[in-house]
C-alpha cells in the first residue's frame, strides 16, 4: 500500500539548486514525486553562513519509514553531505517531515518532524502542496508564523524538471 510522505529539502553549500534537483531525481526513484516552489530563506542557526534554498517534496512510496529514512541519508551522503556544525551550513539536508498519518518516535526518527510548526521555510512549501493541510491539530495556513514570512520565492515553476 502506498503512503504519502513529505520530505523537506535544504542546501546552502555548493551549487544548491543543482544539488536539490538531483535530490528530487533521487526521490523519484522511490515513488511518484511532486515538488513545492523553490524558496530562499535565511539560516535558522548561526547567521554567518549563506542563505538556504528550501523546498518540500511530496512522495508516494511503498517504503516503510525507517527504510525511507535510510534512503534519504544515503542520498545525503552521495551528494557529499557536509555538516560542519549544529544548524550550520550543509550541502544537502533531507528531512522526513510527515509519513502518512503516523506518529513515530524512536531513537532514529520523530514524525511529524520536530519544529515544523515554527519553520516558515517548511510550512509555506507544505502549503504549496496541500493548501488545506492540518498537522497536530493546527490548520497550517492559519499559523502566526505566516504573518511575517522570511522566505523568498525563487522559482514557482517546475524547477526540479519532473
């Protein structure tokens, strides 16, 4: 049975746009993918780093959550992922944000992802994919963080080439 998962994509090292395009192409090997608009956002952690490119991918997959997580981590490693410091710059960050209606909490994975509701660079792309999305009892389009967004749309077309 197919499950809809949402994957957060982020990059601020190297050719970030190309890195995200390749990440989406990799995701497409796991199931049917659609992508949000492509955004630029200021860094969440240390401010002495480049802005991020962010998007969210909607993936219809047959993979179990931990198997999907393993694949996401493999894609990160294959992209030459560099993580220099906590919340620091990185070549590729793939976060399993939502996996169907499941609530998962173990030593490797927490779904829905911690902090979604406080991150406009996640909420806004999620709304691109589902304008009526609700999560943890919240209607995403009504969240107060959307009143003063920090993200800029870079590409509202088919930036990933799907």
